């Protein structure tokens, strides 16, 4: 069977922890002790309004499932009572949601592993869910009418969330939900990345991705797209990176400058990023501020080159890197494959068939790239060493973000009732 298949569109980050026997004394460990926790992966099923919890390596088997919209009736009553909120809610459903509501975009666990923090685009908020009961600990409504991608600080205590319609990023205390600060961005803030030492936050603003003005000569209509770098303590802007100028400098004036998913090299000297409409990625040198290499990946011959058919302007959406920095993993969203790329040579490996893969991350043991297949409701692990598929596991409807997390050892899901 070909790795490619035709798509038809509608109206639009250790080994598996504690699998070995543990001493009897471990049961008495404090809640935030690693001995009391298990490493897992959270998989956000965007259209379902659920999150699957799966093993972080090995067979990637499902451990439990969480309802991330337990307050759905209350939220819907509020939306239906406010004409402006209702208009935005329906606009999200009929554009970025491809005819569906967006109930979970991004997820992280609290440091003690007792709660999941989730951004819910259609409800324009971030909530903390108690993993034992499934109940909401706190709720933070973002500014504007839609929440989007998040990032967690290296110490796990702060979470940054993009408020896409207000061009703002909020930084919250992950335990209490208290806002610690906020900063302004370009149009439609999307991906957020903390540097490893927690000093800076990078935010990528992608502009308007739901318009039909997708031709290269109309690119200017997409808005102010840029990377905003802020001090992660003061939340003051440090610099702005304009990829338009860098793309123009290497003769790629027809390429979009909307930076989508991005990943740093282990020493953070290089940034690898995808842009709207492009089947490939770029290497950007932090010190010189220049694009140093371009990688164009294969096109699916069954995928139309009509840009208006690309989901939210993204031809390829999802990129991760092996812990040693030797391999990149790319989700070829509209081209229905994922592939491992050698970082030194930029040579891609086998094209692994995947149905609308929407994200790429790294397994807990660092051996595999894990991609979410939003087209077939599964996640697939690909071996970094061989570039070949390891296993696929079923999850809920339209999986998107996949994140490493921790839950209490022995956890299998919220209590019933």
C-alpha cells in the first residue's frame, strides 16, 4: 500500500517510569517525589473533549482517559447568553475546527502529578483538572475569545498560553492558576517555547490562517507574523525575529514567514522551524540571526498544491528532535506521512504512512518520535534509529498535541461518580 493517500477536507517532550518493582517504602514517599509518580504521555483529543493517558514508551498502551470538559453545560450556557461569544464560538467551529468544536489544544501535568492543566480553544480558557476526581481545580479565562498552544517552564511551575484573538500570551502559576504576567505578540500567537534554563520565552505569531487569501502575492494580508522573545521573569520583550527578511535574503520571497512548530537543538544554537504552506523546514542560527539551511521534503502526489485546501495553512505541522540532537522528526500533515531526518545531512528516512499527522514529540525513553494521526485517531511511534514505525495505538477523536507528563503511580483514571 502506498504511503500516500488522498485527503478530502470539510468546512475546517527516561524510560517508562517505575515499571519495575519498587521497595515497599516507596508508598510512603511524598506526593511530589518521583518515586510516587509515573511518566506518561497526555494525548489531547480535540474534537472529543477528552485526553488519553498512555505509556510514555514501550507499547504506548492506554492507561486512562479524562473528560476535559466536565463543565460543558455551564460553558455553553454562558456562550449562548452572549452574542459575541456565540459568534466567536461558531467561527472557531466552522474555520479552524473544520466543522467541530475545539475542546482541548494543549496539556501539561503539575509538578506533583496530581492535576492536568488544559487549554480549551472553544471555551477560551485554561483549566486545571484533578486527576483523582476529574473535577476542575481552577479556571482562567484568557483575554479575547480563543486559547491555543501552551508551554511549561523547565521547573514545571509556570505555563504560558497563547490567547490567539487578543495577540497576548498569559503566564500562569500552574498550581494556583494565578496570572504571573502577560506580554503582547504579533497577530494570532501560536507556539510557545521556554529556553532550557527558563530565561526566555519564544512565541511564534502565525497571523490569519483561516482566510482564502493564500496566494504568495497576497501573503501580506495574513497580518503581523513574527517571533517575540521575552524575559521569562519580567515578561518584557527582549527582541523580535522577522523571518520575512531572512527568507527574502535567501531568495524565498514566495514562502510564508508564519513560523509554526519549532524545536531548538540541544545546545540551543539552532532553531528548526516549519512555516505555512511549505513541505519542509528551515535551520536558523541564533547567534547570526540567519537561516542557514533549507530542507524540502517530498510532496504527496495525491495532495493538491491548492493552498486553500491546506488545513489552517499548514502543509507540514509538527517537528521534534532526538535527545542527542542527531535526528529530527517531521509530521508531513497534508502529505500523509512522517519521517525522521538526519540532522547532519538533512537526508530523510523512510516515509512512514500517517493520516494527517498533526504533532511530533519524543518518547519518554528518547528512542522514538511520537506523532498524532488526527485523520485516523491514533498515535504512532517511529524509531529514531531506523526511521521505521514501531507501533500505533488508538486514541480519541482528532488527536493533536502530545506531551510528556507525570501521574500518580497506579493511576488508571478519575474515580467514578
